[in-house]
C-alpha cells in the first residue's frame, strides 16, 4: 500500500482515520468497526463491500 495514499484516505462514513492491516489487506475504521478490503492494491471504500468487525475482534 502506498504510504501517501494511506495518509489521505479516511473512512467514507465518519471521515475518521483508518488502520492498515497488511496481513489481512484491509483498512479498518475503529469508530465504525468496519474493515474495507484492499483488492489488487486498490482500497475498496464502499460500505456495502466492508466487513463488519465482531465485538470480540481486536484492532491493533
């Protein structure tokens, strides 16, 4: 993931910061508890494509 792109990307819902999870290839919004997938190096920033995090799932 390009560091410059990570600096400007925000959650499309709350406009909050995102956490990059390299192993899972996801960008996570802690506030909304959503994980947006990264496919072929491209972040998919659509709510319908996001995975809702389980209550027990920890975000680092």
